[in-house]
């Protein structure tokens, strides 16, 4: 009898929907405070997940969700860079 592999689920910080980890983008905050999109899903640091859609990326910026998630002051430049990287990564 084959053992079913459990699919890891993550919750989007914008829409609060649970989806498989592979379908989502990971935003990571490293120990030195650098914030970046983690396309590999393997960078060290505190991770936050967001749906791979423009709507959730827009909400992320509008409501400054990374400030709440990482309990840190995240500059507008970082939100703009994430938006650029997301649009460039598509």
C-alpha cells in the first residue's frame, strides 16, 4: 500500500488562503534584516508566504503587511522592489 506524501500548505499573508507551498511566493527576512523574494524557497531566515497573484502583491504593498509579519519597519523601496521582482519573475 503506497504512502501518500503530505503536501505542505502555507497561508497567504494577504488573503489568508491556505495553498500548497509550491504555488506560493516566499518573502524572506534574513538575520541581518535584508528582505527579498525567495524563488528557491530555501534561503535562511524568517519566511512569509504570499499568493502568486497581482492582487495579493498589491494588498501586500497597500496594507504594508511585511511590517506586521516581520515586526519591523519595512521601507516603501522594499515593497516596490518586491513588486518589480514579482512582475519580472513572471
